[in-house]
């Protein structure tokens, strides 16, 4: 049997590790740096920070047959390039490919070049330029920090005053920051994710995550409060349109000489005039991973190996619907204190996905914003949603959740 290394520490990496552990070929899954809760679900945290590339390479050489990169920061920093240069099997995009996520300006230019549908946008580089452009655009308007922001660098401003406040805050932090001003689109959002190598790919069912902190999509953007998949409100034509956009993007990558493998995440808005691309990520989404990977009946290790070899295995799905509800610090997206956690028993650990979990004085405590997710499953969304909330109730303790994850799929 072989061992696998997953780079990262959150709920996405817990879900990836669990998927690899299900493979009959895999003996042990290491997660660097991981979190304290992962040991409860059979994963092995390793005390190497995701930015310590040389230490990660040294560990991988001695201990594992494959490395899978979870988060965006090491990808943007070129961790895959370094692993490839060391001759080590690694699944993730190169630094050049990761620019589709790490620079929104780069992504917009890519979409324009390859005639991919997206919102009109303008990149500005100063407060003066931003203010002038804002007066031309009007409100509502979407304001995006150009670089990585862990899903939190977007402001949807409904008024000019709100837009001016958001822009002033960005330029107070960096007077020369590249900032994207983008046309506001109306419609319903969905995420389509694919694992790829060149133009070989496997495309997962559509998912929908819940970015806003509070019920009814109110409050600030977060890294994600929950997700569900598949999405019953989107028909076959919409699912096919999403798949077509994945293939058009992969063809554009090939045309631009952006070679390699990884995960392509296309954030979509289904508008009255068809789907438009909101953003690209070049890694699995969090919490979408938690509701996508349980659907997959394939050996996930073999699926990844086959893609590394340039072949795409057909996805076998279990036909179930999954709903993930995320428990967060009550102050999230701001920092709060460490809360004692209810430790899941052996049965609960099968559907508990640790993210911000640390060891306290003999017990487990919260660390960070998103602490863990609980997954419900069922024949349809109603059943999955009901089970997720029933499973959350005894584990939630002092943490906060949204009460409406999945609601849009039930209209």
C-alpha cells in the first residue's frame, strides 16, 4: 500500500484526505500542517507549514507516493513547480496556471481573449482612478481585490456610498493596489469543478455554496458557510452549459501554452442571458469539496493517478445528495476566542469534517473562523438538509451556523 500527502489544514483537506483513505491502495494519509481534529478521522497531521516548500519536498521524498495540494497560497507560490523540479509526483497547477486564480486581472484578460462570457470589468491602480471609474459604472457594483483573499476579497456594493467606502478601505491598505471594478450580475450562482490534465478532465456535479455569513444571504462574505450538491434547481441544459465552459477554458489554457494538471473551479452566475463566469479558482473549493467527493464511487487515488498520466476515468456517482453545514466562531469572519468543542463519538466522526480544530488543555478547542462541517446525505436535498441539521445539533455547542443551507435548491 502507498501513502499520500495532502498539503493544507482545513475542511477541504479533511475531505480530500478522507477520499484518499477510502482507496484500497492507500495505507496512510499525511496532512501538512493539518489540524488536531484530523487524527480523529484517521488522518495524520504533520507539523510542516504549507509555505515550507523544501521541508514538504523532503518529507514527500521519504514518505509518500503522491502529493495533492489543497489551498491557493502554496499554488500561487509555485509549490507544484518545485515538486516537479524535484521529480516528485504532485497533483496541482503550476504557478503560471495558478495565475487564473491569483490574479483577477490575468483571469479577465484570459476570458476576453478566449471569448468566455463574463461581467464587464476594469482594473484600476489608485483611489483617484477608482473614484472616476466608479462614477462611470454607478451602483450596484462589484469590487474585487486583485490577489488572493480566501473568498473574502469581494464587496457587492448596492450604493455608491458603500462602493466608495470599500474602495477607500482597499487603498488605505495599499495606495497602489490593483482593484477590479466589475459589472453587477443578477441570477443564481453555482460552482462547477473539474480535475484535469491538459484537456483530459473529469467534471463533478454542480454545487452551490453559501458565502454570506447570515441567513438570507445577508452580512459579509466569508470563506463559505455551507454547500450542497447536486443542485436540483439547475436543469440538464444548464449543467451542460457549465461543462462546456470548463472545456472552453481548458482549450484556452492549451492555446496559451498553460500546460499541466490540477483542479479547475468555475464560479458561475446563471443570468437571464445565459451563464457567465464570475471567477476561476485553481483548486477544490471549501466547502464544495465536502459535498462533491462523497458522491464519487471511484477509487480517488487511482482517479488522480490516471489524470497525472493524462487519462480521464469516467466518474461513477452514488446518486445521493449531500448538504454540508459549517459551524463557525460566533464572531466570524472576525477573530474570536477559543471555544471548547463537543468531541464527536465514533459514529459521528463519519460525517464530521474538522477545519479550525486545535488541542487545548486536555480537550479540543476552536481555532480560527470555520471550525468544522457536518455532512448530511439523502435521496434528495430535503432529506440531506434535514439530516445535516439533525447531525449538527448535538455537536454545535457555542458555535454559530446558518439555518438555511440548501434553501435555494428547494424553491
